[in-house]
């Protein structure tokens, strides 16, 4: 079979994750990959009989290790410059996020650093982060702009995100987030007019961004301001996303539901009514436990959303204020801090992450026909991802059936 890309056999288990509430675990299993997609998954004897490993371009003996889908990180701000480690120390001394922002720190500090950085510096930074994400098992990641807050820099950021997607094995999904903060010495309404009248038309002409996001939060953008931006983005062909109910319950979740957004993200202060509205509208809740961890805040309750019929996704929110590129850490927090089962947390970090990015081609699963984006763990079960927290359990990463990362020393 000239088109048989890979056969991975003798896995202790394969987590297929075919549905949000049914992770699907195959024991003593194998996977065959044809033309970059899963052609078969099932018992090793059955799969290897139909797809002999010796006929494959790559034969991989899992040797009793677990195989899971590649992680889909559906919310990051991974393109930035500068360093804000001192702000982390300040938070430990009692300063709040809002106080740091009011003093010119936070997002606005990173905006100044990004504006001053060259495109090559920005690209190098992002590629380094993507390397780390890939090594920890992320095969698809959303990356937002939003550290430009002017037309020129927002376009530069999106162009760099596009270049990184071309240059790196990880699939990079670009989101425009001009409505991330109000620039220094600007009126919020006037800046919203600029986002709508100047930035969005240029972003649409550039043709890189897929989504449009807005930070709907007290002292940032009101529900009505966020609505104006997201509706204008939708008019330009960009699917809405909403930063909602992170520090206060302002109404961002209801806005996401009303707009039919792809996702509503953060949701630390969302209610049962918010969860039901998201479920009824088919909006994927994205929970970001690393943010609560880094802020010392209460965690969102995944059961609220699951009970409403909207099982949540998990993502890292990787940014200078939440400095973790590891979806494994998000899974561990989902279990230990939020009460999710390991299987539910893994589905949230794969299949549900794909739903938050409107990926309906099987991304985030290992079902037949899905892209062959998968991880071989150095462990016999997916449970070891949250169980063995604080270390990297990923031994090997395949993207479209090709080995794109292998832990040093792995066979």
C-alpha cells in the first residue's frame, strides 16, 4: 500500500473521543493512517491484518502505551513580546489584575512591547512557544491578535500568525482581537469606532483572521460595545467569540448566545441561566483553569455547563499573565481543581476544543476519517496525564500521520 502512511499498533488503549460525553476507549488497539487520516482504529490483530505494519511508511510499536488525540488549545494569546514576571510577583503581594492594568501594566504593557518589536522577533517568539506546545501534545492552537490596538500592529500580528502556521507543524487558527483593551489616553467609544471603521475592514481585506473576539468586561468593553464590534466582525465574515464573565457577570455569555458565537470563554462568574443560554444557542463554553490558578481566583464549574447540555472545552489561555503552554496542566487542573473525570477532561481538551474552533472534520478525535493528529504517551492510560501532573507525559506526536516530535531518547 503506497498510501499507507503509518500503522501504530499494540497500544494499551486508544482514546477515540468520538462524542462530548462518550470518550470511547479501545484496549489493545491499533491505528492505521492513509493519506494523513485515520483509516482504521480497533483491536491490534484486526487492524494489522488489514493494514500490515510492514507495508506502512512508518510502523510504530506503542508497546503498551496509551494513544490519545492531539490537544486542541482553543484560547491563547501566544503572540507577544516583553516580560511581565514582575507583575506575577506583584500579584503575590496583593495587587489585583485591574490595579496593575490601571498603572499601565498588564495588556497595555505588552502592547507597548509588541509595537516596538520587529516582525522577525515576534515570529521567533511565537515559533518558540509553538515548539513548547507541540512537545506537550498540542497539535491545533488558536492564537489571537490584540496586543497591537491599532490597525498597523494588529495586521502585523495577524501576518505573523499566518507565517507561523505555514512554518510550523501545529495548525494555528488566527483570531482578530482589536477589542482586547482600550489604548492609553483613548475613549472606549471612540476606540470601538476605530476598530469597526478602520481595523476590521483592513483585517477582512488581509484575509487571515477566522474569528473576531472581544473582551466583554467591566472597565474594558461593555456588552453594547462588544456587540457592535462582534456584529461588525460578522459582517466582514469573521465568526464571533467572546471573553465573558471573567471578573464580573456583565452579560457576555448572553451576548455570545444571542450572536451564535463559536465560543464563550472564561465564564468564572457565569450562572446556570448563562449555561442554558449557551447550550440552547449551540455555543461552546471554554474554561481556562490556568487563569484562575494564576489569579488565585475561584474556578468555573464544568458541571453547570455539562448539566445544561453544553459540555465545556478546556484551554490554556497562554499569555504573559497566564504563562503556561501546556494543555496537560489544563487537564490536571480540570480534574483536581474543577472536579472533572480524567476522561471528561481529555475530551474537553481535544474534541470540545475543536468544537470551540468550529472544526467538524474529526479534529480532536481518533475516529475513522479524522486527521491523524495523535499522541503516544509514556504511560499505560490517559489517566496519567492529570495523575502524573507537573511532568510531560507525551513521548511522541504525530501530525497528519507524520512524526513531528519525539522525546529525546524515545525509541
